[in-house]
C-alpha cells in the first residue's frame, strides 16, 4: 500500500558514548568493537550511552516537532543492548530500525572537554552500514523532502541507497536538504570531499553547516564570505557559529541569528547542530515551500537556535519530549509577536 511521507531519509544508527577526559587516547583503527568496549571499560564513570547519529538526530527532532507530517527513517542496528538503546529513542518518532543479527550496533565515542566541547571522536559503524531500502518503498511511496548529509554520501555502501531516495523525491518534485556533517578535515581530505560533493549531482534547496565544515570546503576564514558564496543555488543556507549564534542566508539576504542558551548552562554541545536543523525543518514544513517568506524562515531559524540551546544543557544527543513542547511554545511566541 502506497504511503505519503513529508520527509524521508536513511541514516547510520549509532549510540553515543561520551568521556570527559581529554587526556585519553581513543583506540584506532575502529574496525574491532571489542577493542572499543575494552577502552570504554577503563572509564566506569563515563556518561550514560544515548541514541545518536547525525541524520537520525535530525529526523527524530523533525518528527518530534511536527508529529503529524509523516517522517520515515531507514536505519539498522544489531541485536544487542546498544540496538535497544537506539530503538527506544527512535521507534515512536520515525519507525523501528531494521535488525542485523550478524553485526553489533554502531557506536560513536566522543572525548569531551570540561566545557562540553567534543575534542576527538571515533566511529564504529557495524550494523549501521547494512540498512536496506526496499525497492517497493521507493517505487510506491510519495516523498516531499529528502534529508541527508555528506557522511552518508561519502560511504560507498550508502551512496547508491541515498541516491535512490533522492531520485524518488525528485520524481515527486520534492526538496533536497543537505547537512554538511562529515565534511570535516579530520574525516575527509579536501580533494575527496570535493569529489563527493560533485558526485551528488543535485543541488540542495536547503543546506546546514557549521563553521569548520564550511572552512574545509572553501578555505575562507571569514563567515560572511563563506555564507555568501557557498552553495549559491540553495534557497536557504544556515551556518552555525557556536556561541556566536548563526548566520541565515535566504534568497540571497543574510541575517544574524542570536544564540539562546547562556554559557553557564552548556553541558555538552554534541547534537546541537542536529537539533537546530531538525527543529527548523519542522517549523518550515508548517507552510508550503512556495509560500515561504523572509519572516517565516527567520522565525524558523530562531526556533532552531532555541532547540539547540536546550539540547546542550544535558549529555543526551537528542531533544527530550519536553524540549519539543518548549520549542513549539517559543515559536508560537514569535508568531504572536509578529501578529501584534
């Protein structure tokens, strides 16, 4: 039976493990999960594991903000405790992950500074790379928005699956939303990154990035230059600048979005950009794409910044249910102010 989804994506299902000890040396290479688990046992006081994965964070936030729009996320976990952690935080919002009994659930290990900033990370993908997208889903279902990131397109096994979904969305005259997570100098060299971006072969209408990602692509040190010139065909470009807030480019016009959370409330910045993107997309989707205005997009960005300010006040990489409600109330307040 054909279904209509407002937004669709495939994502690497990962569980985040976080250690507040910048002197630790993460184990590399990361093909052996037992090596990673042995390392984690050295830190019994580490942060409790939580569901993560950049695109998965975005899509669960999107669904939490507007639960009636229809959000479909394809993911895959192992038959283990980490898989249960991921599923418990994901099922009700975007559907159950697939289960691969042959591989463990993927995990991302972060080293955090005392200020909550990630200073190093490693990722074991495991079952996450074995996510499947049934051909009948692509053929029969209708999609309006495809959300992905550079990290998905740079993985050979994920590339074709992501492109199949993108083609299905374009078939239905839908939008392509790209997050530049994965475009960091630590993860990919500049030449490889440029080849990945060229291989996507489709201009996104909406792009989200942070300063480090854009700097790696453009080589520019100046945020204003970066947001003016990068992805010129995108209708919306959002550049996050950490404690300095963010810059929004909409139809060529650039606005500054102020930060929301006080610095003394920052616990962990992991997932802040994902919360920003997911909340902003959710609010944007309340109005048809052809009816967007400068004021609407600006208010949606303000809501995204508010959501990011909430998620960094805990060690969880995703927004809590109460955070969704707080963000919706904040957005409603912005609308009321505009009406008055």
